[in-house]
C-alpha cells in the first residue's frame, strides 16, 4: 500500500467535498462555507511538527518548507530512499545551556506555552523518483527555514509496466 497515494486520495476527496459545499450552500440562509473550510484548512495533516508548507512551483518543482527555529543545520538529516524523501532533526540541547538564566524544567510554571522544541523523528514524504530529479535537489537552511526544492525530471521515466495476459475461461 502506498501511503502517498492514500493521502492524495483523501486530499482530493476533502477538496471535492469543500467544492460541493461551496456550490450548494454558499448563498442564502445556509451559507456554511466559511463555517467549515477556509484557505487555512489543512487537508494533508500527515505530520503536525514541525510546521511546514508543501507546494508545487510554476515550473513543477516540488517545494518543502520546514520551520526549524532552534535547530542547528548540522543536526538536520535529509535523504532519499526510493520514492520517499526522509527527514529528521535533533534539537540542539547545548543552545539552552548558553542562556543567561538557568531553567530547570520541573520548576517552571508556564502562563502560555506554544513553543515546544522537540526532536523530529523519521518523517517520509512521497517524491516519485520517476517524475522528480532527486539527484538535483537543493536544500537551503536560512533564518530557521529549511527549503527543499526538487525539480521535475526533463523526461519522466516511461514504463509500460507489466503486461498481464488475459485468458478465456473455458469451464
């Protein structure tokens, strides 16, 4: 089972549902489109941490943007394994020891806590090697944002697949 295809189908079904709701309920007293969906609706919530964007540029380059504030470039791992880009990162615990205020986590009382830095375990993203030039990937880490650009292949691999012979059942 290919999880990339499964998530793509879920994404398309959610988008189709949003379009149907918008077409059928966007006018009159039953205006539900703003209630259920808006431009910030995440139809592809594969991983919630770190915050990220995935999009296709005009030239069909697939772009991943990961928000990695607090991470050191040397602790970020990125590789390709078949049709998947594999990503992981470790938070640099030494950076917190450089703080002028020594904080012992067990004695802290948070009033608001939205910033939770943690290691990023192995995450896989579907990037079909027959359509994208994985060997030409460019990854740039700047101002806490890792941007990974994977250009399309000039000529996608063409495979006729495996021919299945169909026989007539004579029973």
